[in-house]
C-alpha cells in the first residue's frame, strides 16, 4: 500500500506539535508526515528532538535547499545536513535530500533516502527528465527518486507520464507536476508503483494549487487501494477544478465495489491531443466531456450514438471492445428521462425550452426523440428560430408566453437565475404556464427563483441537481456496465453543494463554463 504524506505547513515546531490532525495522522497506517525544517521559526536541536520523539517513525524530514523553495536562505549545506543527520539517528523513516546538496558523507542509519529534485520555474521536457532520472538513479545512496516540476497546462505533464510508465529496473519514482493541471500526478502514483504521494492538511492555508487534502485522497480517490491495472476515468474541460463529477463518480465506483479512479483533467488546448497523449499510457477507459470540448470530441469517435450525432456534441466518450472511441450525449437522455419519470411518456406533449445554446440543443433533441413537440423561446430570436428548425419544432417569443396551460413541461437551459444573480428569472410568474412541470438546469442555487415562482403557482418542479446526477449516472452505466447507485450519487452531490464554497457546474447540462463563487 502506498502512503499519503501530509506536508506540514506550520511555521513553527510548536505549532506542528500542537496540531491534533497531524498527530492523529501520524498514528494511522498509510500516513506519513513531512517535516519541513526550513519552515520552522523555532528550529533548534532541542525543539527538533522533541518533534522527532513524536514523529520520527512516520516522518519524511527535509530541510529544503533555498534554490528548491527552501525558505531559509542564510543556512549552509552543512548545517542543513546536520539536522537531517540527527533525524536519521533518531530513526526518521525517510530523509529527503536534494540532488544539489552534497550528501556523500550522509549516514542513513535505518532511514531511507529520498533523493529529490524540484523545479518551480518551468516544466521539464522528456529529454531533461530522463537525463535527471538516470543521474539520480545512479546515486548509490538513493532509495527513492522524487522529481517535481511546474506545469502550466496539461501537455506540460505528459513527460512525467512517460517517466512513470518507464519503470523497468529503476528505483521507485515519485513524479509530481505542480499546478492545477498536475492534479492527476498527485493521485495515480500507485498505479505505477510509486511508494507515496503528498497531500495537505485540512486546515493548511493556501497551499500549492493542485494539491489535494489527505482526506480527498483517502476517501474520494481511494488512494490506499489503488493498484496497477485499475482503470482510469475522468472529466475533461476548462475550468474543471471545482467540478463535482469526480466526487460523484468516485462515490459510485466505491459504492458498487468497482476498481477504478475518476480524475479531473483541466484541458486548455486541443482535447484530442490530450486523449492521444494520455489515454493509453494512463489507462483511461472513458471520459466525461464538458465545456468547451463537447463539440470537438465528437471528432475522435469512430462510432457515435445517433442522438449525439444530431446534437453535434458528446458529453461522454468510452473505449469500445475494438479500442476505438464511442461517443454519447447523456445530457439528452437525462433531460428526457427526468421529465418522463414525472409526467410519463412525452409523446405528443408540448415542451417549452428556454434558451437556444448548446445545453438547449441537447435538451431539445432529447425530448424530441421521445415524441414531444418542441417550442423554443430565446432572448436572441434568430437562435431560437435556428434551434426550432433543427429539431422540427416551433419558435415562440417570450412576450407570447402568458401563463396559459399550453405546455406539459418548461425547461430552463439558460444561466438566468444562477448564483450570484439568484433574483433573476427567465420567466415572470405570470408567464409560467399553469399546471406545467417546471425544470431548471441551473443547480446553484438548488431551488432557483424560477422554481420558487413555479411552486407558488402550484406547478410541480424539478431541480437541476436531479439532472446533473442523471447525466452522470447514465455515463457511469455506460462505462462500468453496472447499475448506477443514483441515490448515493445524489446525496454526495447535495452534501457538497450544501457545503460548497465554489462551483464550476452551476448548470446541470452545460457544466463548467462559469465558475461561481459562493460567499464563504
Ligand atoms: P450553453 O452551451 O451552456 O447552453 P450558450 O450556448 O452560450 O451556453 O447558450 C446560453 C443560452 O442562454 C443562450 O440561449 C442565451 O441566449 P442568447 O442566444 O440570446 O445569447 C441564453 N442566455 C444567456 N444569458 C441570458 C440572459 N441574461 N437572458 C436571457 N437569455 C440568456
């Protein structure tokens, strides 16, 4: 089992020693504590000895070189090494020394040596990474090699993947890309035999972007269970950091007892290049696709579900048995299923779609193929005309909506009413058709102004979160072949929304475009 090393963020040893979270973790199997000696204002040999008494058997001790993010610039190599030597004498589990720190005379005792290299300034190319790794591998004292470098985009992290996949007869490797695009590197190490990864404490203030908390790794990503051969799933989009899809899908995998881990990939550039570079090396079997890649990803699919073809966009791709990509659009199924669950068959029923963008298109085709008559209302009339024509429906102007019971269902696909503009509504109360079911794809807030007005009018309402869970459940069933534990998925999403500080999927269908901050 690989370990989760929780990095001390404390500014003094006294603060670390008083931190119950770190003490608790030091007592648990599968956890290590990283002591960053360059951080501590009260670092003296006496104070350090006290800390070693508590943490040594579970510690990675490092006194980071100033050129590699060390905070003390006026400290000599020999002084840094003397502290590390003390840690080894006291039985620290690991000592981390940078390649640039001369360490030929260092005595490891029972400790293992992590030989490390960090570059916070730049991403390294494959050639440079391989050269460094070979050099580090040749260091007779090194037990583990750690290479961490900056990444500004997902392609910057590709050379680390090729290092991870090339493990033959080399010392164990920890390869990390710092920055949001490098999140995946923090999680997948055990799939490639890495002995440990780094996480932050739950109360760590503003730490490195892309570094998960230990709890996320342990509970959501099942880090301690990850093994070579586990399938990898994920969501690609931009932005993606606060997507709820990883939480929802990992919950489903765990609940169903299935191997597999689902990761967020922030892909800024060409998503096809991402898939071609990463999918086979990382073991990716399926991906959720969100804004802005839904249309482009259609092109990578050799086979596409008819509905996705009509919509011109996929939100899911998965490898079929021939190793080719199959694309589907579960947004469309989810909208139609959610409505049919409440009002029965849509055949012959009038459905009013508010909006005429990408999300509207998926919804409109989704209900159309179930036999509904589609009406489209939109701020820009020409867009409504175009969508109505594409689905064989009718355009209707907002000012023609007078509340008469002409529609079995109304679906809002615009962002109107989404946080922070929660007092906005796409329809005034008097425009909401009587006895219609009103469905809002916005799910931040859970109950939008539109839904509140609809309820006041006695209409049945459907929240966007239902939709988000459904499209995810449908994806899960496609890639896993198992029945989705929909209730568990919904509960975990609801809990996250209730605690949410940040959301990037405020609309169930068109997740990811706007990052909306909920006031703390
Ligand atoms: P998505 O792909 O998420 O659906 P989109 O393609 O940009 O996003 O579409 C957004 C939809 O919401 C459009 O129909 C847009 O109307 P316009 O076609 O007039 O742009 C609609 N929309 C966005 N903001 C709106 C607002 N403040 N009032 C009314 N409609 C709005």
